[in-house]
């Protein structure tokens, strides 16, 4: 890690607040801010968190959906267990992973699909943004096959070329599409 990265993260108020409140990542506050604005999580919801590592969005999902909720997190990386959630290590683009998710859902459809997924960063913004767009598009396709009618899809995407195409694809599938940048987001998201 670079000295600059270390200094920026050490001073990051969202990172410090996450640590003090027991969240695994600063991104927990992004989801909390999205939920405060749009009320996307209801008690008892079945939720899929795609790209869940390290678990901040999963933690917030468990808190907000309550004891009757069902939260499944999936990531390529091994993720420590989150109390109240089922965590899978796998590729959301593979049938095997989708079958494992459906097994956990046990006949339930999802009310909400979340994705804070991020590519392994190359340091080249155009490349990273293109991969981010690809991941968000793939996650949208997965969500459409698992969401209840009227369900909700939330994704993070790096700003840049092609984003309007993803937004149009979402508008074709959802009655309401909003763009929102939580205060806890980094400038590039």
C-alpha cells in the first residue's frame, strides 16, 4: 500500500466511524444513507448482497431486515461470517453459485438485490470503470431472474463511458430508476 493511500484512509471520517460502530467497512454508511433516502429495506425482506466482502452492506441488511429477514452475501473472496446472514464464496456469474443461493432462499424470491461490487483495481480508471460497468450489468441480469415483481436493485458503479446504457437497461426493467451519490461515497463512484 502506498503512503498516500494509507494517509487518506487514516483520515477518512467514514472509515473511523465504521470502526467505532463495529461495521467492517466504511461502505456500511453508503447503504445506510441510501436506505434513509429511499427506504429500500423492509423488515422481513429477502436480500442478496453481491460483492459482499468485507461485509458492511451485509451487516446493515441484517440490522434493517430484522429477525424475519433473510440475507445472503456472495463474493469471490472468502468473507468472515456475519451473524444473521448466509455467506457464500463464489462467482455470481456461475450457475453453481446461483443454485446455492436458491437453495438458501428455499423457495423465497428476493425483495432486494444489492451490489457494492468492485473490480480488482488496475490503477487505470478507464479500464476499472469498464469492468465496473460489466459487473453491474451482470448483477442486474442476475437480479431480474431472482427479484419479486416490484423488487429493488441497488448497485454501485464507477462514473464514465457506458453508464447511460446501464441506466436505460434498468429503466426498461424497473418502474423507478434513481441515481444517487451518498455522502459516504468516494468521488469516483
